[in-house]
C-alpha cells in the first residue's frame, strides 16, 4: 500500500486508515480479526475519538491489539476530542483530561496524533496551545491536528501554536465533493459554485496539512451508503463498469477516486467487515485515469461547464 507523509511530520502512514468508530460493541475476537485484517492489508494508521461508543471503541481496540503480534512503534494511533454532550469544549482542562482518558482506554503511553474534533466557537487559541505544549512535553502526544476546520479557523489556532498542525479531517467522497465542485465553478452563478468551506482543500495543500477523508461512501447527512443504492443508478453503473475493468469492487473504485486526487488524501474507512476491508485495500494501488475520474464525477450528478 502507498505510504503518505502525514503533514510535515515524520509519520509515514498507509494511505488508507481504519476508522474505529464502529468498533464499540464488537467482541474482542471480532475486533482482533478486523485489526489483523487491516494490518495484513497494509493499514498501519488507526483513527479514534473519545466519543466513539462513549470510549468503548478505544477499550475494545486495546484489548484486541494486545493479543496481536505488532509493536507499538509500527502503528500510528490518532484520537480526537472536543465533542461533549450538548456542547463543544476546547478548554485546556478538557483537552488534557480527554487525552488522559484515551491513553488509559487505549492502553498506550502516547498518541501519535491528537485532533480537535469539531470547531468550538468559544475556542481560545492560547489555552489550546497551553494544553498542546503540556501534552507534548509530557510525551503523551507527538503531533496535533484538527477536524472539520475552515482555513481561517486553522490559521487562527496555528498562530498560537509552536507545533505545526498536520491533519484536517474533512468529509469527502463521490457524494460529498463540494471541496472540488466549488473549485471548478468559480465565478459561476450556479449551486456548484457556492463555496461553503473557504477553499479548504487548496488551503490544506498550501499549508502542507494532510486531509483525512471521513465517511467517504455516505450520501446526504448520514442518510446511507451510495454503493449499490437504487437512488444512484448512474453512479453505480459507472462504479461497476470500472470495478469489472480493474477486477476490484465498486467500493474499491470509490476509494480510488479519492486517492487519485493530487492532494494525497488519506481515506478513513470505517468498515468492521474483514472481507470488505480486504476488498477496499486491494484497490489501493489503482490509479484512475483523468477520464475515468471525471466520468465518475459526472455520474455522481455533478456537471462540467
């Protein structure tokens, strides 16, 4: 599997990462199978958050990986914090408490990456900086990032930090492609030309921050998966055609569409199905042609001028 440098860090991680949100509720043996399959398929980056299963996802992951022959230094663990019940919280106290909780649940001494989960309107950058400094000095977090941040919010926080932010986790996929549709409809008086994210994709490339694509197969506001969904007939016909051509699955092709973007996006797959993980990772080396990429883009319902 292709390895990516994550931001400006020294982390060389798999282009596909395993999102562990759905690990809560799995048995230890089932979780072990999921993790082993991921490792065997070339995935070495695991994404968590303190709210996933109210922390249970981290607990199950820890119990399972302890029974797997893998060194801590050979994998990368990321967790996120900041979402609480009914509000967001980037206070120094909460960030530090969240990390301590994640480290305990994960059974590890450090996180490779800590990301702030969703923008806290009451964020005080200097307070976040103090938390980050304390966590890094104690050896509990190596690098820091954000999730769902606009460019200006990234810059507002970055100016108070001594360390460079290395990731921004954003939703991206064939049915969540506004980061590219607005680019291709600049100065046009149409719906696709509406810029809702401040040109965040270009900004992340300029700042050498890695975009991590979450929920890449979803459509709408968590309405479901577009793969094999009857409402996306043209898209699925195109996905199936290319899947047959490359001898992979349609989900693999949907992943290859993200991988083809020159931003070197790291795609987070959230499947807890070992067979599906294998199917997706088998397509990780496919490089779609420019024509194929745009064919899928248009089959998704987007138009070119």
